[in-house]
């Protein structure tokens, strides 16, 4: 399999590998994929509550080089974006940037899913803390 | 001394042709170029003589008679000829074939084709160690069973099936027994009479011979196996396989077989020591790595290991100066990992994390050490970025987790 130089670069020098505290109300965590499919991505965003801007993003990925590169690139793009801007990131943008071949498009889809899941988790936490007095959405996200 | 890169450690895929084999072949391209079927001039006689010598060399390696060797283009053709040839020839006797889920595609897909033509095929499962159950085999036999086809050694996990026991059962029941012996012949002792094999597929390029030439051993006595030819033409190879013989290739095959016969004991001792060294060094540097398949019943030069929490393709990317294979195939929409590893029941995640190492005649201790050390560092790095490793270290049982597979499947 021939990988593009950008994929190789992200694989060899992955950006933002690591974890943020998932209990932090300003951190949203997305965990997508499944081990039996050969891809699992964990992507986290830390949002500044006053500005709504993503201050930090981290990932950990079990998957092929293209999956690692897709999530690494996603964290790079997320930093400095507002939550709404982040939701506008499309998997096709990742495909183009990394020159992913057709058989690796699912890696970019998973990265987009991970972004959406992380932001959904963040929003859920915000709703929960805002609505705490009203006692709605009181379920912990476990 | 620095190790020379890239390192070839994929000897199950193919082997380099031994220079002594190439030397033996060369005169048959230019000098002795005759057609072995030309009966009326010395060019043909020379070629035929060379083929006869090679036939004897191949037969000697497996304890057969030279007349029982049918040369083919390779083991895929041999598998096709054996299975389709028996199915067609013995159709009146029955329509049931027994094989196994971990067979090579050349056997599985041939059986699938026959199923479309009205044959019934039983695909025996394998146990955790990769071997079939003999009780399971006995239970699968019916009065319509005409053929049992079980490989000698598996191409991914190197596990050796109980061939002599299967041969005994087949003989008791009067059923023909074919074995795809590609990975075993030339590497471990293989005798068609001791093993009670009726047909065996062999390939030259897996045993330091050239590509494009193989053989099917077809028993001539007790019982005499009859095959319906699958390629029609000039009636070469006792009518079982038409087509002008690849004389240079066959000469190389013969030489390769002779070298394997003479050097097998020494090669086996050296390679199993190297394999054990590789295994020990990996286990020293890494936790949670698992050997796939039986350690006891295994080719001496094979190691197949799952590196938990790390995906195989990303692992290969990290060791791109080493030629090995992964059981993970993250290249299709289905993301199916190796069907052989899945059949062992180890779990798809471990199947995705596997690497097959195949050592061979030119593997060295330096290469083994380099590969083990490089893998140790790459696995360690990839685990640091693996969410599965993190979860496992937090004490989460991955097998009970609910995975979100949004958008997929």
C-alpha cells in the first residue's frame, strides 16, 4: 500500500496524542469504531466556556496509518475553531488533505464521527450542568 | 556488522530461488531448449531426460514413485486438478467433499465452485490450536463422501494438521485424501506412504525453486487414483495435464527438491532456533502478545503473533524496512481480518493485531534481533496512542464494552 507523504508524516509525528480529563465539564469525548472492525478512535475537545472556542484537542487511535493520520489531522484542525465551525468539518476535507485512496475513506468517516461524538458529548455536559436545577438530563454520561 | 535492509521475513509468500537452482536451470533456456514431447530428435530427448531426472528428484523428496508426479504451473493448479479432477471422475460414487475452514483459497474457492455444480462440501472448523478434530472428521463422513482435502501446514499460522491420522481414517473408509502440502514439503519430513496421502499439491517457489511450476502427487497403487483432466490438449503428463512442459522450471524444481532433501535437517534446526530467538526476544520486550495456533504442531520457520491493542497495518507501516504479512486487511469496505485467525476464535481484534513471520534459508540472527527490537519499539509507541490499551490499563473489559459504529456497517 502506498501512503501519501502527509499520511506518513502524521503517522510518524502524530499531533496531539494523549488524553484530557473526561470528567471535566468543558471536555467532550468521542469514542467511535470497534476493535473487531480494526478501527477505534478516541477524540477529545476542550472548549473555553466563555468564548466557545476549542482550546485543546487530543486523540488516541487504534487503526491503520490512515486512521491515525485522519484523527491526528482532525485534532490539528479543531484547535482554534468554535464548536459550530468544528461541526462543519467534513470527511471529504480529510480525504482531500491526506490524499486517501478509496479503500481508506472509511478512516475519514470515522474521524468525522469522532468529532461529532466529542462535540455531542460536550454539549450534553453543558446542557446537564445548565439544566441541573431543573433536574433534566441528569443522567451521567458514564 | 550492520544489518542489510530491507529484511525479507515473508518466506511463506515466496522464497528466493537458490543460486544453485538457477545455475541448474540456465542451460535449459538456450542450449537444451527442446520440447520434452518431441520424440524424434535429440533436442526433445535431452529435455525429456532432464524432466525425468527432476521428476525423480521431486518424487524422492516425498517418498513417491517418479511416475506419480504430475507437473503443473503451481499449487493453485494442483489443488484445482486434484479436487475438480476427483469430483468429476467419482461423481457416480458420491458428491460429498470434506475440507476445512482454514484451507488456502485455492482449495476453498475450488470447493465453492463445486458447490454451485451440485456437490456438497463440509468445511470442518478448527480447534483453538488451529487443528481439526478427528472425531469431527469421522462424524462428517457419509456414504457419499468421495474426497477429504486437508492442508498439511497452514500458510498463515504454520500449524501442521494430523495428516497421518486423517490418512488412516480416509483409508479405512475408502475415501481419497488430498493434501495441500505447499508450506510443508521441503521444510519438514513428508512421506506420502507414511502419511497415507493419495494426492499432494507442491509448489517450487515455496522451496527455493522458481515460480510458475508445481506438481501434484497422484497415487498409482493402493488405490490407483484417477483424475478427470481439467486442461485438454496434447495429453501430456499421462493425460492428466496437457500443455508443453516448462522444462527449465521443472529442472529448477527438481534441483530445489534435491537441495531440500539433503539440507532439511540442518535448515530445520537452524530456523527453529532463530524462530525461538525471535519469539523470546519479543516476549522479553512486550507484554500481552499471543502466538496464534499450536506451538507444538508447527512449521519450524513460522511465527504468527498478535500484538494486543495495536492494529496490524499500522504496525507494518512502522516496520517498513521489514517484509512480513499482517492478518489485518483494513483495505476493504468490510474490514475483514484474516479468516484463518478468525477461525481460531481468538476474537477479531486480535486477528487485526497479528503479524506473520516466515523465516528461511537466508535469515540471520542479526535480522531476527533487528526485527524483534524494532517491533518492540513500534508496538510500544503505537500502544501509547491506542485507546484500547488505555482502556485496558484502566481495567475496562473491552469484550463487554458497547462500541459505537456510527455510519459503518
